[in-house]
C-alpha cells in the first residue's frame, strides 16, 4: 500500500475556546482509533508553534542556523498523520475525516515512489 502524508494546517494564532478544544481533542482521538482499527496507521504527531522552529540552510558551503520557520506565512503545519491506503480516493476520505475532526484545512499528499507492501 502507498503511504500518504496528511497535514493539519492552521494559522499561528489559531485559538479555540477550552470546551471546543476538548471536543476537537476527543474527535482527533476517535479518528486516531479509527485509523488504527482500519489498519491504516503508520504514525502521527502534533507540532509545537512555529516560534519554536529552527531553520538550517546551506549558503556558500556553510550551514546557517536561524530561528523560526522556513516558510514565511500566516499558516503552517500544526501536525500530521502518515497513513497507508490502497489509493488516493481512500487517502482523501481519511483527509475529509481529519478536516472534520481538526476544524482546519488538511492537505493529503502521496510519498514519492513508495513501493507496495
């Protein structure tokens, strides 16, 4: 099966009221359980805010280190899943469920030249 990256995208200042945050957490946990039960789970993780990011880039043969995210923008990846699915249609269905659980935009992208299991 091919593997897909399912990313959770939101603004740096994304904020929910505590009750809605609790509900979102419960919805994400339920989705995680569903992905595992379906045998599609590879791994997942949430990311700390972009203010904790460090970017490394090669310039004139030297690796420079700067604080902050690589991409300047208002929205960044806040978390992700790596799932396995037989095709893009099923991966997109998991992405739809993730969008409902997380309440933010979700991107689904296949890994390049992933071999079949």
